[in-house]
């Protein structure tokens, strides 16, 4: 089990304003310790200078919950997930202690990536299913951005669909509810040619 540290600070601004600020990758050098002055967007991806070299920073899709989680990919390919929340002060003002606990961490092991790349390149993949936004990022890490766009995606819900679209992967279908049964049904509809139901 890896160690984690909980850091928090009070910012005397509305939560929505703080969220917009910290999730704007162009503003990273203003608040992220260790990132140098240069931040640039290339093909929809954000890169920043760091003492270790250039790193890629990817934020969770925009959301109304203040979730500003972001992954930092180091030059050697190692990915560090950083859970971050912007919370209004109302909870602490009422005497509550707020702890943000990462419930899970998605990490790929690379198993099967070669065979999947071959199948995508040959056009043998009818659809790829995603049950989370982090799975979309893991898929791209495993096969690369170009191959990731070769088959339509079936998403479990709107947040995952946003991640699919942001990655430039064609969205073939979205489940009618956030369940594995609905995801499977949407996949069957897509690959059987019965149209797309979102």
C-alpha cells in the first residue's frame, strides 16, 4: 500500500471560481509546486516543464462536484494520480471535518496490449466499452491515441462519454443508466446495427 498525505488550504473565493482556476491547465505554474513556467497544449493534451523533464497533466472531465483529480505522467511513463477536491466552506463552518479519501486507483498492467493493438490496426474490434473516465485514459496509454480512435466506444454514462469525446474517440453509444447490464445492452445495440441509444 502506498503512502498518501492530505493537504488542505482555505481560499477566500467562491468554490466555483477556485475550481475553474485550478482545473485550467494553463494556470498550473501559479499553484502547482514543481512545475516550471512553460505549459503548453498540443493536440488537446497539456504538457509542462518540471525538474524531471516534460510531464503530461490530465484533469478529470469538468464536473459540478468540485472534483479536480489529475494524473501527472512523468518522462519515464510513470503516472501519479492526484485526487483533489474544491469544497465550499459550509461544511467546515458547521463543524464538520472533511477528508477526501481516494477509493480506488486505476492502473494498467499492459497485459494484452500488443494483441489489442494488432486487432485495432486490423479493424477486428467492433467496439470498446468503458465504465469510467480513468479507463479511457488507461486504454489510450495501452494502445496509443491513433489506435484508440479506430473503434467506436460504448460508455457507461455522461462523465465517461465526456472523457471519450475529449480523447477524440468516436462515441458509438451511451448506456441508458450507469450499470453493467445497460452498458452490455448498449453494446449489443451498437454492434447489431440497431442504432445508438444514449
